[in-house]
């Protein structure tokens, strides 16, 4: 019998937390470079990255030579955001969009962290036998 991986118990919340952190870093970089000429705003497609990280979809591997469906979270590519109103200097950062996305992502990060903490507390209670 093998010891189950801790990731099996933390699952979706741990993957979401890593992706939210990566997205927060991208959004922070966008805000910091709002006045940099020719800077292109970047972001993650969170839903697509979560589906990829958790092996979402109907694809399964049936032979060892097949490519794996899921992968570790946080390894996704940052995409460039299409601006609604690009600036004349080539910068595509729109502060209102970035601030809104940052606030929403921070709230979701905190929610994922709270759910992960509850999951860990439940595991600790089970380990202690309380």
C-alpha cells in the first residue's frame, strides 16, 4: 500500500492557489508598467489553465506512450490582452481593467486560501483523531 500524495487531498484548491498567485503577479506587473511605452498587458486564461491542470475534459490516457492530460498548475502561458482603447505610445495597459481584474483575483485568491486552510484543518483533525 502506498501513502497517498498530499496533492490528492488538497486537489483543486492547491492548483487554484498557484494559478491565482501567478495571475496576481502578471496583473501587478501590468499595473506597474502602465506608463511604459510599448508595454503589452498580459493575463492568464484561468479557466483553461485550471482545466488543463486538473485534467479536465474527456481525454484519458490508455497507454504509457500517450501524452498526459493534466499537468502541474502554474506552468501555463501568459497571453496578451486585447485593449479596448490602446494608447498612442503602444501601451495596452488599461488601468480600470487591471484594477478590476486584480481586485477580483485577490478576492478569489483569499477564497481559495480559506478553502485550502479548511481542508488542511480537516486533515489535521483526522490525524490527531479528535
